[in-house]
């Protein structure tokens, strides 16, 4: 019962925050609503016992990426952009997307949970969440982990190169 | 009164969030908000991965979610760097005014 309550609370945060993110005129307001949405996602992680991802979501997304966004919003002068038209003329494409996902959600509400069948899981011995992630990440997925660090290095160098002033 | 929350509920929430992000990318003109919409899309994918990770009691889904977050960080950093360079050169942040490569 409490699970249900928390799920719908977080779902409201996620979807309401998301809708307000893409409809606000001011980019700073959008960023604030995106934070609300990301906190809802973090709550959903906690609800599913993914504690490590919860911490990563808070520290990295809300503490890292959102601060980066707000810095850039301050660096780039958005006052001019706020006075202009906010939406382009691709609403028909967006409407098609809404129709597709709307049909899926309608099917779910109409048929109920039983319409979606997944193969049953095999029961596994429970362990602490962070320990399990570390075990798998540093043994089975060690190479992708190192590749991800190279990707981050490339991103650091690339973004500095993009953002720095050219001295001629 | 309420059904118990199942994996399908999470999948539907994820689909709705993905939809919101897609609509944002398709219809907004401001590049900063387009990048925020991409973050929403990646978060929808993560909800999906964690839901299945919980359902199958398999931690690999969460590992992939960590990789998705890594890629999202790299994407946001490079995208915002490009945005700063763009604003310095063209004095605009509207996506459809950047049409140098348009045929």
C-alpha cells in the first residue's frame, strides 16, 4: 500500500516535472523543473532497492549535470531567446509520437497488467546492492568500465576545446 | 482499490517520460531545453533498465544504467561546450537558426 502511494507520488513528480520542463519559456525555470523530475526518478530507484543508483542520480545528475546546465544558462545570454517563438513547426511529428505511446498506454489500461507477460525470473541469493554492483562491474564488465573512462576523458578534452576562446 | 505496483507500471511510466522527452526534442527551438529533453529520454531508459533489473533480480541492468549515466554526462558536457562555441560565433541559441549545413 505504501509502495503504491510512493510510486504514484514519484510518478507525478517525474511526469509533471518533465511536462513543465519542456513547456516553460525561461530556461532557468525549465532547469528547476528538470531537477524535480530527476529527483522523482531517484525516488523510483530507491523504491526498487537500487540504492547505489539513487546516490549516483542525486550526486551526478542533480549535483553535477544540473549545475553545469545552470552555469551555461548564465554564460549564454538567453534574454533575447525568451522573447522569440518557443516552438517550431514539427508539431505533427510530435503528435504522431503521442498517438503511438497513447495507444500503448490505452492498451495497458484497457487490458490490465496480465496482458504483458515476461518469462519468470530465477531466484538469486540477496546481497547488498552496492556490493553486488561492484562485484559484477569490476569482474565481468571491467573492459566497458575502462572504455567509459576513456569516453569521459575524450568528453573533458572535447568540451574544453569547444568552449575555450580562440586566440588568433 | 489500487493494483499492486508491477514492472508494467514502471514500463508505462518510462514510456510516458520517453514521450515527453521526444516531444521536447522535436518541438522546442531553444538548444538548452533540447539538451534537457535528451536528459529526460536517457532517464526514461534508466527507469526501464532498473525495473527489469529488479524483476529478474539481476544486477547487470543497473550496471548498464551506470553506463547510460556516464554517456549522458559526456553528452551534456560536449553539447554545452558546442553551445557556448555556437553562441560566441552566431549569437543565437535557437536550433532552427543554425542552418549552415542546410541544403
